[in-house]
C-alpha cells in the first residue's frame, strides 16, 4: 500500500509517457532474456493493474497474476482475529508457487534496478546448478550508500559474503538513515553505525523452484512461532539467511554497478523522474517503452 509514500506507488507514473517503475523492470527483464512476468498483488487491485499496467504488455510478454491473500495459510492454522495485512514478502513469493516451474527472479515492483542488474540475473539463472546437497540460489547486491533516501529511514537486508562469493548472512535492518557524518541503523531505539559500503539486498533474489518447498515448510515454523501476532511479517531475507545457516542453501552474490533508485517517500519522486529522464537522454532507454 505504500504507507510511507502515501498511496499505491506501483501505479504512480514516473516516465515521460506515463511509465511506472515496473514498466522499466519488465522492459529490462525482456531484453535480458526473461520469458514471462508474474505479478503478486492483492485481488482487489487486479482490475487497476490490468487496465493501467499489463494491457500495454499484450503481445510482448506473457503475464500472469498471483494473489496474496491473508487466508493463504497451511492446513491446521487460522488467521488471528484482528489481523489485516498478509504475512510479508516470503508469503508473497509463496503465492506464486502454482505459476512458476522454472528458475526465476524475485524483485520489488516499485524499485528501479537497471539493465545490468537483469543481465547479471540471467547469467546466474542460466547456469546449471547441482541441488542434490543444497539448494542453489543467487542475489543481486547493491552498495548500501547508493540505496538510501534523503527523506527518511529505509529497510535493507545487510549482507556478508565469503571469499568465494557466497552469502554468509543477511541481517534485516529496518530503520537505516543517512545523517551528517554517517549512516546509521536506528532500530529499537539504538543507533548502530554503518559505513555505507555494505552490500545491501534490494530484494532482487534469484531462486529455483526448490525455494517454494523450503518456504512451505518454513511457513509452518513461522506460524507456530509468530502466527498469533497481528503485525508479524515473514521476510525473504530472513528466510534466506536461515536456509544458509541451516545448511539448506547456498547463495551466490552477484554485484552490479547498475543505478538503483526507489520511491520510499513522496519527496523521492522528483529525483526518480529526473534520473529516468537522464537515462533516456543517454540512450539507455527509449522515450516510450511500450
């Protein structure tokens, strides 16, 4: 819903001909080699998405919808009285389990990742990986200092990788701010200094179908532990970190120099519009995408 933004930012025009952020992701995904798009949305947004977004893709890329619903829980569990929001980003991915049978990228609809990020993603997902011992996934990482907002805090998964380029941990930090003199996480009333050079997950994950099986089992564990809470959220970075620590998965870190920008706050919007126009002027994108 974009509570900090003040509206449904996924449908807010950012390009010169009414393009929304996800239009640029779809455009970049198609030219990098992805074959289809699955949007995970609320069912009551379907008509608006079909009219304002996906109608323009007709004949250009196959599109499908997965609906994230609060009631989509395993047998034996119930939604606690008073809970209104679905269960988070891991739940959103799980909603698409019946529509995806091939390697896939998961990303946010309201972020701009850039052409090179999608090329890196295709290069990773095109590789044959042996999952007989561990699931084999990937992540496109960005430099933390290049992903912050001037207008308030942001949530980021802060990542560590070993010398072989595999992710060793992901720590979700939900209140990262840039201040004069540095970058800090101010979660839970404590100020933790960061360098800004950290590798940040911008929710651009590279998965294979085995991820759905891991998620299904993990969702049961999450609901047993926190299913009675009215606002608990089940995050993809936290699940990936758990799978790594439990020895169930390996995740290759794929760094990219692509420009990332997003619209966490309304005040971010003019800068995003200007950044997109600059890329159009440089020839990176056509004036009209579709």
